C-alpha cells in the first residue's frame, strides 16, 4: 500500500476506503492468496514490490484501454489468434498481466465480491460433486478453495491455454490432487464428464463464447453445475467479446442450454445504477447454473 501511495495517492485513497470495510475473513483469505506469491516471484528473479509494480502497470493499461473503449464503443482486439500471439504466448506481457491480476483479486471490490460469491455458495453443491474442472485457472485461487471445501476423493482438473498462467497456478496451488492440462479446452476429450465446471473470466476472451458454452454443456454430468463469471463493458488488452449489459450474458447462457440458479452482479465503481449505465462502468457478472 505504501508503494501504491507513492505512485498514485488517489488510487491509494480509494483502496484504503475499500480495505477499511473488510472483515478478518478478507485478510485471512488475502494471506492465503498472497503467502505463496512472494516465494514464487523470488524464484522468478523478482521480489514482492516488483509484483506490486505489475499491478500498477496493469491498472495504467486498463485506464488506457477504457479511454479507447469510450471513444470507439468497442474492444481493440477481435481475433483470438492475434491475442494468443501478442499476449498468451508472450511471457513478458503475460507475466506482467497475470501477476498484476493477483493483487486485483483482493484490491478491486468487484473482483473480491466474485470470489466471495463462489466460495460462499460452492458448499451448497458439495454433496453432489465428485469431479471438478476449472477452465482458465489463472492464479488458482478458485480451484484451491474448491479443494478445501469439497469432499475428500473429489477429482480436480485444471485446463489453461497459457504456459505462464499454468505455471502461476501450479505455484500458488501446489497440490497433487489437481491434474493440470496445458491445452485448449476444445481439444479436451468430450468423454470426460464433471459434476462441477468453473469457468471464470474466460468467455470474454473468445470470438465465439457460445461454442465454448456448448462444449462445457456436453462435459457436464446430467445433474452437473456450472460456475461462470464474465464482465460487462470491461476493456483490457486481451478481451475480445463485448457484453454491453448483464442481460446479454443471461440470453447467451439460455441459448447454450443453461438455467440460472444463483446470480450476482457488482459495478466496478461505487456509483448509482443510472450513472454506471450512462458511463459504461464495468460490471461483474457471476452465476451458478444447471442444465435446462
């Protein structure tokens, strides 16, 4: 926080307001996420402050992307292959992006609200889950939480297309109960079936999210459940598919054969709904779904 205050007093003040309202559970969860991150950074030849620098650069990048988005009304990227080459297969770009996002899970209210929604509701499905797949594991905080909350003996798989992201997930969640797949989920055998699939912040990176959702629909058991999150009006260097509002997400899920059981949304800024809509403020959408 001291480093952030030096770089951006205004951002620091905003974060201080957010942290002042947090309970002990927040700080325990934050320690769980960040404790293994520092030794990982050191193993890569960096230090914790360098990780904070990545977060500040991420924020600057997102501000620039947002300015362009408000001018053009669209995301800069439209091709998955272009983003794959420029971001996912570029270690320098991907490391800065992913390491910066680790801090965002705690410091950005909509990001932490999404995690709370996942963790607080997953236990309701515990008795029905014996196999769990996570698509796009990132920092592995979600699958690490699932391992802690679900029954012993549950099978856990994680699939990610990025070597950098996969390496980070393994480092932050070193657990031999998790099998990691470095591949596109579209190439994963459809004979594999899961009682729970989690796909957080993935479909906005695709040109055709409906195809992905139908693939996942086919990989769920008959009574399986899907946890999904995706943002509205959220330009970043690798987002492709623009959702203009939460209803567009609900309609897509319906077309893919899903029904919503639980849902939450949260604006990224503390403003009224009217202002958020007028100024295209980013919004977090997350839901637990079942097959129709």
